[in-house]
């Protein structure tokens, strides 16, 4: 896994731009569902991806499942199997969910 500093730098870059990567779009959709209070929709999305052979490259989302289940533990971004871009997206997702509305 990439070093923590690199992940934080990338997270800051993602904040300033829209990420069009698969992991970026997935995290954005999960974020949108959770901010709208649609935990069931976020869960359903992850279940559909798990069953889709074309989405195999996005299946490393145990951290996303934990976030949908209510965890806001930043160490979820430190899972060794996560690509550094997904790790940055996870941190950004947690930060967005923790912001007061």
C-alpha cells in the first residue's frame, strides 16, 4: 500500500477535482446514498457489484461495506489490498460523512 502521506496528498487533490475513476465514481455514489439516508441503496449497490463479473476490479470494497454499516474508522483506508486511489477515496468519504449537515 502507498505511504500515508501520498494518500493524504491524493485525497486533497480529489477534493479539488472530480474523480472519474471507477473507485471515485463508486465512492461518490455510496456517499450520495449515505448522505441521503439511503443505507439500503448503498448496500444494494455493493451487493450488485459483488455479483457483476465486469466489476471485478472494484470488488475490494470491504472498507466500503464497513462504512455503509456505520463505521467511520479511518484505518479502513489502510487495508493492504486497497489501491492508493481507493484509500484516498475512503478517507474523503469518511470526512464527508462526518461533516455536520
